[in-house]
């Protein structure tokens, strides 16, 4: 194993001591100018296959316990809180279409959502207010968070599964698939 240079050690120390994931710019603010990306690549390689890993979530980096070792750190089982179907659908709509307003979510789902649904997702730390849309009434928009990416093991929203991935995994409702096929087979009325 090659010795690690002082700059890489400094990046490692800052990441280790950080209480939240850090961006490249945040790291540079601590360690100064240098090849931060190169240091991160070296550290990610050095820590792969070990008890902790250096991982990227969105545009931020942090150390986390290796997935296959996490069970060793759990002393008490957290009570698993299941999301309602409305919350799961709402989260999916926000993740795939962000930033979206409550009206956008309701239009896609076809039913009104209760304020509690968004509150549950915000309490979980997966959804956040993302500003206001510049239209009359200036409705609040919602988007996903870094915690959402981390919880679902995604580097970015681009890593969300596509329709083909969902079909292959058997996660789409067969009735929805049949209706989709009927819609494709049905000729346009205007022809």
C-alpha cells in the first residue's frame, strides 16, 4: 500500500470530522487549493471493501458504515414506519418531477392530497420546500433532499429507475400495464 500524501490525509481528516456530507468547495475551504477530486478518488479506492466507505451523495461526500456491517451498530431496532400508498405516490411524483406544486401532485395522482402526506415526507427528511413558482398565487414547490438520496442509495436523481427497470423488477401493477398497452394500441381519434 502506497503512503498517502499530506493533502489526501487532510481531505480524509476533514471528511471524518464533518457532521454532514461536504461538497468539493466546502472541502477546499478547509484544506486549501489542491486536487480535491483526486484525493477523493484515492480515498474512495482505499476505503472500498472496508468497514467504512467514502460515498458520494449528489454533489457531496461523506464516510458511512459499509452496508453489510450496519447491523453491527444497531443496538435497538427502530420502529419501522410504513408510508401510506398516498405518501409513496407523492414521494415518487416529487422525485421524478421536481420541483412540483401541490396542484401538480394532485393532477398527476388524480386525487387531492392531505397536508399530512407532505408533512410525513418532510418529517422523514426526504422532501423540502423548493421555492415558489413565478405564476399567479406563487404556489410553493417541493423537491427531494440529500437525505432522500442517501436513504435510497442514489448518487443523484438521474439514478432513479426508469419505466423499463420498474417493469423488469415486477414493480408495476399489471392492470396499469394492460391499460398502458390499450392506450398505445388505440388509434388516435383525429386520424
